[in-house]
C-alpha cells in the first residue's frame, strides 16, 4: 500500500477510494508516478486560499454595491 501523507487527496483527485488501490496496481502506479505534482498542486491551492479570502474581503462590498446599488 502506498504511504503518502496526502493519499486521501490523491484518491479524491482521481475519483477512487483508498481501499481500491490494493486491488488495482495501476492506480498505485499512477499515484506513484505523479505524487510530486499532486503535492505541488495541494501546496499551491493551500497558499492561494488566504489570498483568495483577502481578495473577497476587499471586493465583496463592490459586488454588493454593483448588485444592489450603494445604500447610505
């Protein structure tokens, strides 16, 4: 069985269950081949989360004003 910290996330990415890896060696081979790229994606999305929240907090009021008009 593969032992990666993000194995659940890898399986979610490939739309498989962790338990399926044992009976499908091709799944394990694919995860083994691409695990570094998937780790980089996970790190990137984690880093972008804070930035996205900051952007939403800045522009959220603008969207509200555009949708409903400015209320004083």
